[in-house]
C-alpha cells in the first residue's frame, strides 16, 4: 500500500518471480480452472474467474488514478495482460527472469503515460 505506483507494480512482478522456484506453485488457479472447463462456458468457474480478474483490473485502475497516470483503465488492462502473461510463462518455464523482463515493459507503460 505504500511506495510509488512503479514500486507497487514491481512488487506484483516480484511476487510472480519469487514463485518460479516454489515447487508447489501451480500458477494462477483462475486461469487453470477456466481452461479445465473451456468446453462449458456456462460453468460457474467462468463467472468466478471473471469477477476476480475484473476486481484486480479495477484495483489497478484505482491505483493508477490515484498516482495521476493518464488513461488508468487502459493502463490497467495492459498491466493485467502483462501480469497474466508473466504468470503463465513463469509457470511454464520456472524461470523468474520472464517476470523480471515483463516488469520492465510494465515500467515503460508507466513512464510513457501522460500525467
């Protein structure tokens, strides 16, 4: 809750990077569960997962708004894609550098945001 918006965003990617070498880490349970029911879009797991992901997006947009970042909703969506992509790639390869490299892209988004 403290620090700059960049610090907060970096902390998210640090969490992902830190998970890479935890043998019991299985990635994002929301993405895993929805993929298990891909043929049944009416399954409750879709609405539960969508709700969770949307709440994360709204939280990010709120943080970006408070930080004075322009187009906070757009930036939040961009960051969600980066975060989810980092989770999946780090889970697949078990290499924390994917999260670290993606964090650099996230910082570029913030640096290039008009305030």
